[in-house]
């Protein structure tokens, strides 16, 4: 019996591009086979390297080395830097060893300090000799390499950043904090427990290794289950297709704002980052403020969904959700809120709707979302033609970008804390990971379908088409300047995924009424800034429609810091864009094909 090819197999064969450099005549089938052989080879290598292209690595170091070899002045500068750093380290070491009881006295000032985000040497024991000497020696070498991989005239900035990143990975691997015989915390804990910490650490390492090899999903700890504890705001799934479930949250007030709110989360994360524990759930907060809230919960795609595209996410995702909301809350426009890549997708959707005369949106909110990727932070280190092709071939082979392949990239950017500090605590100090709601969510990763992720990498990250006026939807280019409804844009101060100055550039490519908020925290922590959260602040500014553009530094200099959470300011802004309060709408609309299907958080959020 002849086997019928699966949809994924048919799609893979159809999607293999014919290189434009080849002549038009000849046997196309044989060329496809040859190309598939190349792609399969690259995919196999990609699995070994974690998706990193060896060519990109070699190219970066070659560019750096050739430019350094032709820069005698820079070589002298680095030689002087090495001498100065060596002298500082030797002087500090001598003074530290001469200190009372062999410890560094208060008069001995360390010449090198860890970076702000590096907490490996926070323990007071690192201030005592000989640990302080080892620490300063390491930081001295790190300082020299930071200088050596700084920009040089003619050197491609991306290559400079890549060499710095790669050498940082090597240095972090051999940092004294990672070596049990050089880390005072490990030595003290081993003496205190008679080595039990190392036994417990070996057990943790074995557990993690088994989980990594089997790719099993770690169950949530007690008190952090999805549904009872996390993502627990009451509601109902009122629509479901192959791509997403739409959740309508139950009202908690007698009157609600007439216009509902739709949240569009990124497809690289589970939606419940916005509905964590009840105390820090943005969804729960807005429902308590009298808003009817809907949430898209994306599916976790499998290899059979490798064909899903950005256009599918726009039409079968955002627009399908709007259709459902219009049926449930008729004759009302919708406030749309997009987070991270969900915000980028929302911006594309809104610009297309504006071009086509679709006026169903009342306002747009973008949270830690970029529309221009020229300054997209450290993730740009992983994006060039060779790297994108490498990732594409890996996805072509397996049908998606898998959870570990994606999480390794984000962890490597902050390897000091996300990899090595955790490894030391878990494997050498024998400590269990303390469960937190955001930690459980962070481990609940998703896959990304091959075609969509390829389009995103190429069209947005690599070629930056959206802000350049070269992003086409249904064969026609869209423009962000066509958006005329009010916008609320949120950036976070220490975001290394969507840097705030990059998010700020939304102002450069739009002319509508726009409110911009810069809040304390990182990509996730800055958004989860609930009222009552300690040590929070934000800055907020308003730009009227058609106002002149002001750069980010000029804007920052003119803003005052507001203490507390930005959520109340956002709720007030949403209320100002609404038409008033009325009776809450019913849940779903069975007569129009949107019956309540199951209780929130639905079924897709449980897919692993």
C-alpha cells in the first residue's frame, strides 16, 4: 500500500527554494535533492552547536584579528592596558596579603568591579585573601578582553560584539566562582556539611542530565500549578481553532468599560506571564478595574504545524480573535494590547487594518515590543545571513525551533546569573531551586513553527522591513504611519531583549497620539509591576498627534520619575480612551458560534 505523504512532508518539499544563482534549465528535482543533502548536513551540525553557525563564529574572529593586525596603535594600547592591569592586580594582591589576618582591609580598594548584573562575587568572603586576589585577577583579564574586543575603525560592530560575547562565554566558564577549590562559599559549605552539599549537588546534576537527555517536561512544584495557582483568573474559553484559544475573563465589577481589551502575547511564551499569581496578574488587575478582558492563548506547535506563517498568526490569530470579540461584544471597538513579539504582530495587524479601512480598534498598547530592529540588543549577535540559514535548516529538518534551542540563546546572554550562578548553587552548594511563579513560567517554554520563525528572523530581525517600508501584507506594503488611533507604548529600563531606546523608536515611525512609559525592571519584571511592588518607579510622557520627534535621551532628560507602579496610569489611560461604563457582556455568544467551551486557562496552555 502506498503511503500518503504528510502535510509536513509536502510542505517541506514545496518550501525548498531554488537558488537564483543556478541557471533556469536543467533537472530541478536533482538540484532539490542536492540542496536537501546540504541542508540535512547543516541541520546535523546545528544540533551539535546548539544552532550556532560555525561560519559566523569564524567570520567574526577573522574580521577582528585582521583589523587588529593592521592597527599597531591599538596593539600598543592593549599592551599598555595589560601592563596597567597587571600592576593594579599585583599591587592589590600585595596589600591584601599584608592585611590583618590575611583579609583585605577597608583601606585596600579593589581596582576592578563586577558588572552590575554579575552577582557571582556578592558574598562577603570574596573580599578576603586569597579569594579577593583570584577574583581581581579574573576581573582584570575580563577588563582587558572588554577593551580588546571594543570597536575598531573599520571593524563591523556586530563582529566586535560577537567576539566580546564569545570570549565572555569562555571566561565565564573558567571563572574562580565556578571552581570548588577557589570559591569560598563552596569551601565553607563543604566544611559545614561534611560534603553533603556535593552529594546533593551530584544528585541534582544527575536529575538535570536525565531531563535534558529525555527532553521531559519538569512538573510544576506544589503551589505553582497552572489553573489552581497560576493563570487562575476566572474565565471561559469562548473560541478555539488550531492556532489559539480565546479566553474571556469573568467580570468582577457591576459595571465595565464599554470597550473590551484584547491581549496578544508573544508566541515564544505561554500567555500566563500576564496572569501569574493573583497578586501580580495584570489580567486580574484590569478586570478588577472594570474592563472586559480577552486573552489569546497560542498553541504549542508541533512538527505537523511547521507550515504556520506570520500571516497565519495575523489572520487566523489576531483577526479571528477580533471577529469573536465583535460577536460577543457587538458594536464596540477593541483596545488591543501586544506584549513582546505579540506587540510586533499587533503593530503589523493594526497597520494593515488602517491601510484597508478596518476601524475596529479603539487603541493600541505595545509592551516591550519593537517595530524597528536596527538596535534590537544582544539578540542581534545571533542574526546574520549565515546564522539565519543555519537555524532555518535546523527547523526545516525538525519542523520547529525547539524549547532548549531557544532558551539556550536567552540564557547565554546573561550566562553569569542564568547559567553559572544557578549551576554553582545547585551542583556545588546542593541547593534546590526556590520555586517562584515567574521561574515556573520561565521553564514552561514553547516551540516555534519553522516557516513563521524564518519569516520573523528574515523579514524583521535581518532585513528590518517593517520600519523600512518594505513589509508587505497580501502583496501590498504597509506603513506604521497609517495608524491614527492612540497608542500606549511601554519600555523597561534594563531590557536586553527589547532595549528601551529601540522600543522608543515607535515614536519615529508613527504620527498618532502616543503615550510613552519607561518603567524600572527588565523585559518581564518591568511589565510585572503591580501596585505595592517595592522599589518601583516609572516615567511617562505624552506626544500629541503630528508633533515633532524628540530623541530618547532628550525625552529622558525632560521627564520626572514617578514612584510606584505604572499599571494605575495605564488603567486611567484606557478609561480615557473608552466611551463609558455599562452592564458586563455575557460570556461568549452561542447563537453566533462562540459558546463557552471550558474554564480558563483552557487546554492549550497545558501543551508541552
